[in-house]
C-alpha cells in the first residue's frame, strides 16, 4: 500500500467509479513514471482526472522491438499449442482460445461466462499467469510499466504477484487478437476494484495494421469517443474499466492488444460481472454499488 491508496479510497467513500469518458490525453512514459515516483501532487491530479473519466494514453511504454517479439512468439506458440479452455478455479497452465459470435439461442458464451443482452466478444485470446514459467518473457517485457501502474493504483509493487486462484485476486495478462472483419467487443463496463486502472498495451496501430474500427469509449451522451488516432505500437492506454468501452471490428491485419490487470479468480463465489450497456441501464445504481464494494 502507498499514499495513493488514500486518494483512490477517499474518493470512493463519497462517489462511484466513473461510467462515462471525459477526455483522452497523452503523456510520455518517462514523464508518467517520474511523476508517479516523485510528485504526489501531480499524481493526485492524474488520479482525480481518471476518476472524472479521463483516459490516459502512456506513449512509448514498451519498445517496438518488444512488441514485434511478442507477436512473433505468439504466432509460433499458437501453431505449436492446441487451443484449450481453462477456468481460474485452480492453478492452470497458460492457454489460448477463440471466442466466437454467440448463437442467439445460447445463454452461455464460449468460455462459459454468462451472456447478457447486447454483449458479444469475438477474438482470439492468449492468457498468461504469474505462477507459470514466463517462457515467452511477456511479464518480463511489461514489468517496469506494470510496476509503475501498480504504484499509481495505490498498490504495493509486489501486490497480487504471488497470488494463486485460491487467494481470489490474481494478476493476468490477456493478449487479444481482434481478427480482421470479425473481431469485436460490444459496449460494456468491467469491475476494477483492486487494480483501479486497466493497463493495456497496443500491439498494432490504426493507419498501418488496420484502417477502420478499433477501441472506443462512451461519453455521457453515449457518443463514441475514439482513441486509436492517438495510439501507436507500444503505447499504453490506461483507463478505469467501469467506463463504457468496446472495440469495433477492423480490417486488414486486425487489432492486437495486451491487457495486464488484477482480476477476481473463479474461486470467488458470486463474482461481480461485466455489464453490457443495455443491462447496466436496467439498474445503474445497483451496478455502481456492486463495483464500489470490495467483495473479497
Ligand atoms: Fe472490458
């Protein structure tokens, strides 16, 4: 724990996590790290901006060489490793799995998650856990960045790193390939109680790997706020995932994104779930209350 935890928790005593995007801003990684490590006042301002709905794109967060290596290694890994699907109810291996568009008659998604009205996820996901050997050196490549983000989130630099599913909160890296012309995720919000901000790293960029679609957020009028024009390979969009977000299907090579965050394992009974926009609007207050409560 560190001093920043008091800023986050103090805010949450009287407020809910945000649902709507305000501004999309950029900051160089070197400057962000310097602020987080050395400047309490500026860090506090950044935290409160994010709680007001700002999305911060950390520029040049990991090197383009490291991104290329990750994608090359995943290509080889997916060729040599069959698809499989595991739940985090126990210590599981790293794995990869495709999620397909659900059939309207199904009430379960490919991975067994409860599907709600208007919530669809189509893509090819690779999951990595800290208890496995870091064979592709993926945790290693984001270590400095993720450690800085943990501190910014008011966490201890090593918090959750040694956790196992039975400890209920675990670190997970999910790398998603939103395949061209089909990959997408519709507007939804996720719980972000422990690591307050999602750490994503863009492994592709608009204008080179794809020309249409990509990530968006919703503002308070439910208009889409597009962020891809500000994002290059190796940049790290940071956002509170209770803010409505989604990914529109792309063209050409599709879109690749790494997501590093601390999530509830499937050992948690009655896990707090993600909500589609339609589902959220049935009872916003109930969802916001559940996102503020720490159910662990
Ligand atoms: Fe999400």
